[in-house]
C-alpha cells in the first residue's frame, strides 16, 4: 500500500516526539495546564514505531497508555520537557513536537498550600522557554517538525512559526473547527514544508492523521536527498 512504499525512510531512524500538556505548579494542590489529551503525539509515536523507527516519547501527564517498544520520559512542567527533550536532541534524526507546552508559568510558587484570604488573588506569570525555537537555533542535521494550534488566520500564523522556529515542516490546525484540536479522536490538519509544499487534509482520525504527517515528512526527506 501507499505507506509501505515509504517505510524505508524511517527504519532505524531516531524520532523524538513530545506529546501531551504540561502542568505549571502554583502550590501543592494547584496548577495551570491546557486541554491537550496527548492523542495526536501518541498516535504519531505508534505510527513511527510501526514504520521501524526508534521512538523516544517525552510526554506530559495524559490518561493514555504508552505504546509498547518505545522509550518514554514522563515530565510535568515545560522546564522538565525542555530538559528531557534537549537530552535526546543531539542523537535525534527527526523531532516532532506535538506537545502543548505552557507559554507561561506562575512567577511565584508556594511550597505550602495557599490559604484563601479576603479579596482577590492576582497570579503573576512568567514566560517558559520555547523548546522548539531553541531546537531550531541549535539545529545540526535534525528534521524539525512543529505544530501550530491556532484559532484564527491559521495559515499565516503557521507559516510564520515555520520560519521563525527554523522548522522543516509544520502541522497546523484550527482548534475551533469542528472535529479538530486538542481533545477528540479526530483532527483537521494542514501541513506546510520549508520547501513550499502545502497539503490540506479533510477530517481524519488521529491515527490516520499521524500516518499522513509521517508520509509528508518522508516525502520532504526524499526531496532533500534527490
Ligand atoms: N512549543 C515549544 N515550547 C513552548 C511553546 C511551544 O516547543 N514553550 C512548540 C509546540 O510544541 C508546537 C509549536 O511550538 O510544536 C507551536 O506551539 P504554539 O502554541 O502553536 O505556538 P507558540 O510559538 O507557542 O505561539 P502562540 O501560542 O503565541 O501561538
Ligand atoms: Ca503556545
């Protein structure tokens, strides 16, 4: 079938995949997070493994079972995801950053539970490190694949991220579109490559979307060598 033609591209290749949300702690009982389920990243990990890749999965907290035969690193915060992902970056042939990383974390954290008081509580937030951008700045021979979660002007924003993060391919989705985004089992994606190829996909299961994402990465790699 169509995918078996491509299988060779990933055989024995090291693919670093990040998945799921991050949790940014405020105190022992509270944290900031997002709606990521981890399903898209896990589906890519499974598909890559099925196609013969050596998969390293760096994952935030999810309710999903880790696929068999995959090296997994469990992390909680954006900072931990950064450290674990960078640990494996140099050895990776391909990096796919499906994780929904927090852009901000509380600038102050409490080791004891914060007790309520009269009046409001204002939580200051500071920026986390942009993992993908940092990887783009230190790219040697890795193929870098990012995601772009957008709620408007999807293609413009995705094209900008492709360029500013020094990516090879970006997978864009409109998180407000029916059947797309963080939580469900389906997604509506557009892939855009550094060499100017764009593909719009219809509503797909995340399993199918994962195969097409790998297919587009494989095609891109083949174009580079030819
Ligand atoms: N990303 C990352 N580190 C962060 C934030 C995002 O590595 N601290 C990665 C995500 O894993 C994703 C890509 O960057 O692959 C795009 O994430 P997205 O949230 O769509 O874009 P941002 O660059 O964070 O910009 P914004 O949220 O403002 O749209
Ligand atoms: Ca973001």
